[in-house]
């Protein structure tokens, strides 16, 4: 029976940059366990002849030719940036937050 | 903070090093891995981006066929198996160099795996097992703003996404054992070998100074003879051949000091400092599961047909080893000359110089004795020095024609590096050509004889060796622009 511990949920939340309170962790960990159990029950139905699927369509080798197409202008590219400096995206200090 | 180091010899007496090298190669495709943005190096910031490589909602990636072809060719050149079916995967992490908050990579299904290659160090061959070569995309380029200019102590960072999405191939070795004291040299030779191989394939510019070939160095030590593997560190972004050698040497000495002091090595990434030649602690290495890899749902699997793979195999260029053997025989180089040429990254440069008309030994002499020193002094790769094989051949042609001597030729190289034009233009502008005007030469010889009567008498008495002093005086008056052999002949004629 799959079960996800409170610590694992806290770790995943940290990796996903989701700030969870102790109460939320208490609440979410058992819920996620139930969801995992439900999903696992599907594995029980699938026989050895049903391989795991990652894509809905049975396609392979969808390629494009190596041809340059027009890019956005820098103004367009930077239009959604909260802060811009020297035609670059300005972001808060990185270290201390590095994965 | 200064690290305690054990001497390299003491370290190797007590421990066996295990190396692992991860090399990232930027492919030289015209467009990015998953979108049509250009990949030109040095373009103005954020001029080569689009919704796909900026990770904007709804943008859909499509794989660049040429990048897949290059990946397969690299795999084949490294004697790898080519996957019959493989997928891309998302490597999830939060770091502003990837605006998507994940890097599209490959995880447990690399396109190429289980290969090998061989490198030579001091006449000995080392077999390097290749774990895998997989496809991924490059990240954006961050500039750290703050008092230090480095990531440490930065107030904020500025990001340019021109590089984000450029196709990368990551080539990973299995642990390389049994190199002992040669570990730094084997690491360096492997990277040099890869560079040569990739250049031959024509799949990358492999310019380390521009970051199109980047190396992470894994190193661990185990007690000598134990046959085990110790805890490894991964030193990131070691981006010159010399630094690869230095970084391995430094980490061997640092690990040995930690272990012999009874401590244990922390599994972590290390930052390499080019200026001081040391590594410093980076971050604790994330477990792979922390990246929460999962198959990329927006890209369908890649399933190279065996026909395609075999046609690519058939089109592979001559492997570096065979090529070196062929060129060595054709040029008549000794083993040492050949090794120095390869080691200096000059093989193709020498080959092209010879193709442009220079004699093999002359081509070798200029690239290795003169230009390699200049490249070393300025800290750039020989190929990036700014002198072309055609120019070297042209300078040598002027020497062969008697218009330049070696000393004057070196001044022509000064001019080439200063961007003063073609060799012929520099000779003209700097007035470097050898003076073959017999009148001017004769007058200079007469002056030298008149100024040095004692020396002239000795020569008249048959002490021909004394002529050197007069030749020196003539060369000085002619500002070096004379053929020393002709000067000698004139002196002896006049004093016989």
C-alpha cells in the first residue's frame, strides 16, 4: 500500500517552492496517500501486456528541419519581465536559493 | 579560506584516484533544439528568444532533426549503442537560468550509451568507458551584479536567454580507474581527444573559451589497492584543458588531506577558480529524485531507424587515432613531435598550413615554438589566437623566398596579432623585408670592417669563426633585415 509520509510531503513542497504550514502538512499528507492508493489500484488492473504509457498518441520522430525562424524583438521578449536592466531580465539574488 | 592539501606524491602513495568526466558540447546547429531561434554566439542580449525558449504558456517545442543526427553521430564515434527508442524528460529545478523552471533533457533513456574510446598519455593507452551521451538544452547566461561580480555576494542577477535552448550533448564517462599519478593528464587528454573527435565530426565549434565545450570533473579517492570507490566531488565548469589537469590535481591533494586527517569527503559540487587554481565548496549535491524527472509530455519519443543509424555510421570521418597515424607518416614527425602537436591542439592547424603550401617541419615550428607560446601567454586556445593556417603558410613562403628571416617573420606575427592586415601588407608597412640590395649590404659590411679592425685582422689570418662579431654588427646596422648567410659570404669575400 503506497503511503507518503508527512516528511516527504514537506520535502516535495520545499522542492516545488510551496510554503506549507504545519497544519496544512497534517491535512495534506493523508490526502495524498489516499490519492496515491487510488492511482496504484490502476496498476493492479493493468496486465503485463500493457506497457506504461507516457504519451497519448502512438507517434515517434516528430522533427523540424534546422532552419532559423524569426525571434521576438528584445522589447517583446522582455515585456513580461518584472524588472529589466541592460536588455536583460533582472532577477533576485540567486545563491541561497539554488537547487 | 585556505584548504589543507597533501602533496601530490604523498596523495598518490596512499590513495587510488577515480575520475569521472561530464562534458557538455554545444552543437553548431543553425537553430535551437526545440525552436527556430538562431544560435549565434555573441549576439545582443535577448535577441534570439521566442515563446518556446522563454517558457511562455502554451508554447510547444519541436525537436531539431539535425541535433538528433549530430547526437547519433557523436554516439557512434564513441562506439556507443544507439537507442532504438528513447524519450526526453523534464529535469525540474528553480533557477532563473531556465525560464521554464525545468530543463528538457534525457533521463533513463539516453540516445547513446555503453561506448568507449581510447586516449594516449606518455605513450600509454587508456581505455575510457562511456556511460552515456544524451540530448538536452543549454541554459541562459546569468551576469551577477554586486560588489564581487561572482554569484557569491551578488545583489541580483541579469539573465540573457539567447543561449537557453541551444542543443547540448552531455557525454558522461564511467569511473576511470587505474590512472594513478597520471590522473590529471588522462583527464586532460580525454577532453582534448573529445575536442578533436567532435571537430572531426563537424558537429560543434568546440571552443572552450566560448563555452561550447564545458567540463565537469568528478573525482574520488580510495585507499590504495582497496579496489573500492570513495565519495566523489563534482567540480563544475572547468573550461580549459589546462584547468582540467589542474582541477584534478587540486582535488586529489584536497581529498587526500581530508582523508588522511581522518575526515570524510563531503559529496558536493565544487566551484573552480581559474585565477587561483583552487576549488571551493558549492552546494550539496541534489539527489536525482529531487529533480523529479518525468517524461516530457510535449515531445514524442525519438526512435531512430536502424537504416538511419547505419547510414550515419557509414558517413563517419576517419577516427582521430587513424588520422594521427596517417598524418605522422605523411609528415615524417617523430612520436614526440606528433604528441606535442596534438597536445597543443595544433593538429588541424598544422595540417591546413601544410595544405596551404608550407613544409611540415616549418608549419610545426611556427605553431608550436612561436604561436603556442603566444596563445599560452594570452590564455586562449591556439585556434582562437587570430592567426590562420593560410597566413602562417604565407609567412613561411616569404621565408622560403628569402624575403624574411625567422626573426623578421616573428615581427610579421606580431603584426598579424595586432590586426595590421595580411603578411604582405605588414611586411610593406613595417618595412620588414630582407634588404637584398647588394650595394647597401656591401656598405654595411665595409662599415663593420672599418669599425672592427682587430676582428678583420683575425679573419684575414684565417680565424673564420670571428666573422660572427662582424655579422652581428652588420645585422644591427641593417636592423635585422639581412640574410645572415649572405652577409657572411660578403665578409669572407672582402677579407680573403
